[in-house]
């Protein structure tokens, strides 16, 4: 998949997740998806190539980077907890869906009890 295809698909997936919000806290060219105010995906560009940053468990990050040459440590992010996904032939739609939903779930786990209750209501509605 190209960087543009990855980004388009990832944004479509993220926009359908409960309480997911698109924001631009770092400027017009850096779209950020948040759940209840916490970032779970960021779109960026490096040397003219589009990429997405996603939150992952540190062990999962290492495994993904070993398996996929176009998955690297998070660009401008915490290198243990974030990955960057660049264009690559081995990147599939299913992988992007798993990574986006996994990042969302990981961030959702860190919400306060009250936020989790609000999120649960929205998840039930969808």
C-alpha cells in the first residue's frame, strides 16, 4: 500500500470508532485522532512520504518492526510506545485495521473510570 492509501484507510477506520475525534493540535498538516481527549493516531509526513503513528505495547512494537520493514519506531514520538507505518508492499488493509483498533483500545484502557463509562455508553449505541 502507498502512504496515501494507508493514511486514507486508517483515517476511515479511526473516524468510525466510538468517541473518536479528529483534531489538529500541531497544525493543519498534522491530523490527530483522539478518544476522550487522548491521542491514538497521528498523521505526518517525512521527506515527502506520508506515514501514520500508532500506539502499541513495547513488545508488540519490536515484533512488528522485525516483521515489516516499513514499520519503524514512532517518528517524533516515544520510541517504546509508538510506531510509524510507512508505505510498503507487505502492509495490508487488515494489518492497518488491527493496528488502528489496537492503538484505540490501548489508549482507551488508560482513560479514567468516568471516561470509560461514557465510552461504554457510546460503544453500546454503535
